[in-house]
């Protein structure tokens, strides 16, 4: 069961690796023609035409850039081996097939050489526990794409509880966030002829009953926000037109998003009809349908319903929350008696379930039939706590899992006490643990993908510009003090309260570490590694702190003589692409290479590009002079100026990315060309914000990036 806080809310920027302007482009907006609000227009920015994602002129530019980059990188003797190594890992048959629980078995989505677009498949619990489970295909995405002539990418499903027989399958054309929704029968393994179907849009649909959906989509006539997300919800009855569906909730067009959902417990009993308004990316107002009206819940804008367990409704808060004489600390879990809350949502007494200790934060959770499980970070090390409510009191216990590792909840059943956990670190392949309420036992272990013998993980801290100590991990040869000539890859994220944690390096280990490179992961402010305050201390007017933290780690690596500027490369995607962009434009002297993947880059126009307006809560609004001043201080696109030598960055993007939009990377490359500075640019025509719709594409993207890093940091390939 997903926790309520994850339902119907805007997704955060992805950490891995759109389209305004033209009327026929996806999610088109009109490019600015004036600068009354201080935002650059065509007279100030000669590359606004690249914001038209699929215009002939823009695509011709992309093809030419791709040809140039391919000529420089794919002809390198190392490219084919790197691609083959990456593809072998991605297509390997001995990967752990992670699953979700359902009444129709354990469900897995699988991609390999024979099924590049993937299979939705299922097996039994008994078969899954064997070394070679027997799988039954539910839906063949490759066959569907071939039959319909579409670049279908499977984006998940929403099924009717409690049996999950009827589902709405989400399909993306080319990897975009926007999806088509189609009704599917899990029992027959077929789409329902004449069933529920919705055209491409942002938003989703959830089941009320077998003949009724609760739908939040683009219904036309101004039903999406400036951020291009829906802000209305309708109840759609089977056999009627969606245009005639009754609207039950309407937010405000100035919201990031808004919608409605049903509050269910683990047994799938509906306890309330809920709604929300996304006031900013990080702030929401919640409502409950009470006495034939929407009642706003009296709670902080940075708090949210979390789920139901043992007759208690749970809430999570990212800020201190005062109720009467009691103040619950930020990041706490809070509970109220469910029946009391239903009778008086704003008057029900609240009790503390859990509060973080110093440098602790919660990270994800799941509810089984009888318990609540919450993942925690303790100084960036993982653990899971189990919570139960009985005899008027909450009890908790630590789940018996390995220490000093990244621990996550993999899957859970809301019908039983079954739950799975994943455990990993940089050098240890992922192990899957299974529990039916007792001590977890090892169920499956992924094979090693690279030679980690003789390697070790160390953790250091670097003082940022304001003195804050920023932790970072380095993977390097055991007991060896790296020298200034060590090729080193530094990565990070630092945004949206997203935590970057030690995880098995896999492809990076095979393609980079095994070939002599060191790997560094920085835990920057703006992320969530140490709780909400770690994030909130580096947003909006304080966003420069994130960039300062990353620069501080790069500087610290060199002061410790672990590497040198000419041997240090940086890599990041999405918000991480902005991170890399700010780093190499503010301190080009610190870096020898910079991979700027699916980035934000032009921050003075980011609200006009793709879904940028949804992130004003993180960065600020460039239309407001005071806030534009914050942003102008670091926007990488405007920092590409004459008189500086930049470390030949590698920009890459996806034409199908309708989230951050390829315009950011395109414009960065175009500005570098205008300055006469060396750079690389590559754009995948499909793949969306995650980069690559199949393993062949993903392997190609990996090989391009590692060849670039090797050329910049390791030199030419040795003669064969």
C-alpha cells in the first residue's frame, strides 16, 4: 500500500537523466516577446528558438550536434567495449526481479535484449522464492508498440482495491511524463474493449468502484495550471463521456497542481474523500469532504496525511507543528484516532509517534495489514523501524537488517504482514530480504558487476563557504592515498529534499572504477539526507549554499591531494545538471570535465520552459525583481561569458523530456558555440526525463559519458 502522502501529488525532479513555444508541440507555451517583467525575450536571448522542442529548425540543429558528438566519442576505441559492458549489466538475466504484491501474484516489469520495451509479468510467491521463477506475461509492451506503431513506455498502473482485477495502465509515447490511460483486466490479461480510456495528459485516475473513476486530467478550457498540471477532479461513470463527468473539486490555476483522492486503509475501506492544493512545490493545503462541503485541514502547509494503521490516522510534518499546548518537531510522525478525526478533523487529539534524533530523518514508508514500517537515515546510514498501536500506545522496534548500508523498503502487502527490504552500498550488490512479520531473511542477491576487490569506502567532510561541514563519500583503492593524478568523478544532487545515498555502483563501477577512476558522492544541503531543515536551509534566496557545498567538496578533494583540477570531473542530472552548471561556471578552474545531463540551465526563463513554473518554491520567481536577483546570481546560462575558459562540458538531453525540456541543454551548448569554446552536445530523440526508453539507449548514453570522461581525465585510449 502506498502511503497517502504519495498519492496524486506532483513528482519531484528525477535524479537521472519539453516543450513550450510551438502550437503543435507537447505542452506548448508561447515564447516571451517582451521583457516587461524582466524576463529575457528574443532581443536579449538569440537562442529562444531552441525552446521549440520539435520544430524543424531545432531538430536540424540537434541532428548536426549529434553527428559531431558521435564522431568525437563513438569512434574512440573504448566506446564499443564500454557500451557492451553497460548493456551486459542492463540485460543480464541474473538481475534481481523486484516485484510488487497483488492478488494475482507478484508483479514485475522486466526489460532485456529480447524485450527492450519490456514485459509486465507475474509469478507466485512460491515460485519467486526459487532461483528460477516461472513467469506469466501480463502485457507485452513491445508487441503493443509494434501493433500500434507507437514508442510505448510503460509508466505503471492504478488498480481497483481490494482485488486489483481492474487497472488503469499508463502508457507514455517516447518516455514523456504525460501518459495515456487505458482500462486493463488483470484476470484476462487484456485491455477492456470499450472500457475507460483517457488521451495523453498529465494527471491520473484512481478507482472509486468498478464502474467509477476519480480523474484529474487536462480537460481543456483552462483546467491546467501555469505548471501544466491539472487542478480539477471529476467523477467519471462508466458508459458516459468524460466531458459530462461531474466536477467535484477545483483548485486554483495559480496552484502548482490540485486534485482529489480517496483515503483508504490497508483493508481498502474508504474513510474519507480528500483533496489538496499544491500551493508551491513544497507547500500544500489539504481538505476533507465533511457535511457536504470541503473542509480545510488545520495543519502546516509543509505537513501531510501519511496513512492509516491500527485505527489511527498518521500525519507527517516538515516543520514544527503546534497543536494546543504541544509542539511536534519537524520531521515527526503524528497520530490521531481515526474515528475521532472523522467526526472532528480539526479537533481530534494528536499524539507523537516518532521524532528524529540529531542527524536522523525518515525516508519512505509502507503499511502492511497490521504494521507501519518507516525507513530512516541516521547520519546517511539506513535502518527501518516497525511501528504498532495497541492498548492505547505506540510501540516501535528496529528491523533486524545489516548496519552501515543503504536500507530501503522494496515492497509490501496490505493483505498480510509480508514485506521486502533492499540492502546495498557502493561495493555490495543489492540483497533482497523478505519478512512475514518476523526476522527478515535473505531472499535474493544480485551478482557482482565489477571487481571491487581492493576497494574501500571512506567518508570525509568539507567546510562550505559558511562553515557548515558537508559530508561526502569516496570509493577508492583500499588503504591508498590517492594522488593528484587520480581521475575522479564527483556527483551530487542537493535539491527538493531528495537524498543521494550509497548504492551499488553497478555500471559506474564497471565502466569507471574498474578502469582506474575514483568515485565521489557529496551529500549537499538542499537534499534530504539530514531531514527537512537540511533541505529548507538551501532553497530560494539561499540556493547558492547548495552550489557552495559542491564547490567546497571539489576544493577539499584537491586540498587533500586526492585529485587535481585537470583530473576531476563532475556529473549530475536534472537539478543535478543545474548543480554541475553552476559549479563549472562559477569555478571553472576546479574541474577538467562536466557532464550536464537533462538539466535546468537558463534559470531566468525556467518558469517558461517545460514544467519549470512548478519549481518556483525551490528556486524563486524570476518575474519578481527581488527573487530574480537571487537567481541571476547563479543562472549558468547567463554565466557563459567571454574571458573565461570552461572545461569543455558535455550537455545531453531528450527531445521527449516534457519535464525540464531539452531547451536548457540546447541553449547551453549553443552559447558555448557562440563563444567559440569547446563542448559536446547529444540529444536522444526518445527517453523522456529518465534518459533512454530501453537498455540499448541507456547503454549508449552511459558509454558516451564515460568515453567523454576518459578523454578529458585519462587521456587518449592506449594503442591496441
